[in-house]
C-alpha cells in the first residue's frame, strides 16, 4: 500500500485570522497572554451590557425659567445638583449628571462632576433637581 500524500489547502477564511506569533510577537507565555485578552474582552462586554440595560426614567421637562432659577440657587449656595439632559442616546435618556455649578457665560453652564468638567447649553437641560440626599457618614475635617 502506498502512503497518501497529505497537502494542506489554504482557504480565504484562514487568511483572515491574525496570529500574533506569526506577525513577529515573541512571548513564551502565549497561552497566558491570550487569557488576559479574553478576560479583558469579557469585562468590556459585561460593562457595555450593564450600561445599556440601565433604564433612565424621563423626568418632567422644566421651563427655562425654572431650570435657570434652580441653577442660580445651586451656584449661590454651592449645593450639589442632579441634571437630566434633554437628548436621547440609543433610545434612552443618559444618566443624570451629579455635580456643582461652577459658572455661567451667556447660554452656557459650567458643571464640575466627580470625574470631569463639563460645558453645556441651558437649552440642552431637561430637568434640574437640588441634591438633598443625606450623607451616610459623619463629616470630619478630612472629608
């Protein structure tokens, strides 16, 4: 009996795969490296799903005069506010912004949230509410 010659046939589908070690990446712990990529991707997918599932209930649309007076009060008393913007992303209203009014210029409002400094137009604000939530901890000179 004669041995069969086995030849590998390459298809276009195989050309799509990008394999790091074929592209010049040299690492003796390749399996570990691929595990990190998989876990990071799984975390990213989970975070995206949680953001998408978070349903924000639209609050009552306030008049410009009401929004202006609440923003002025929050600015003068240095009180934290909750702001719902008046636009829809992917069929839902975005989460409320929580922060402080740090200034105004014309029709623009400057807000300082926990993570960023934002500028928005007064007409883009749907609802403003003064944050009256009680703190669950006792303040001291360090907080």
